[in-house]
C-alpha cells in the first residue's frame, strides 16, 4: 500500500489574516485620497495588490487545500458562464504552478467565451 503524499504550501503563514487586513487597510487609505496618486503611491498600490494575494494564499497549508478552494471557484465561474468544461484531475501533491496552469485554462476559456458572445 502506497501512502498518499501531500505538498506543503511554500509560503504558509498562520498570521495570514493580520497581513491581509494590514495590506487591505493601507490599500483603502491610498484609494481614499483625493486627487491623483504620486508615482510612489501608485507603485505602493501595485505592491499592496500583490501583498493581498500573497497573504490570502498564505492561508493554505497544502497545495491540495489551495487546489480545492480555487477549483471550487473555477467550477462556479464555469457554471455561471454556461461553459461545459470538466477540470482535470490534479494530484494532492501537485505544485502551485501545476494547479495555476489548469486555472489559467479556465480563465482563458471564460475570456474566449465572453469575447465571442459580445
């Protein structure tokens, strides 16, 4: 009998919520400013968007948790868009890159479908 293997997420952080809220709070501060943002503030805003994504994804302990969460979202999106596209089986020990490759196919299918219907 072969034991199932899992892959730990490379950037798991038990304090992900605090980091997420910190980045979102700073984003809100920048976006609430009147007038144009300076170049430095625009750069900070872009960096904060990446920080939000990193913090959100740091909540997943394993790549299987990451896969399950984003595949559920992908299935909902495909269903909402009326696209019949089965998602391939992705192993519990898949890498983030392997999972993201499949998700990229989903986003591309939605983009193509939407561009053909408008």
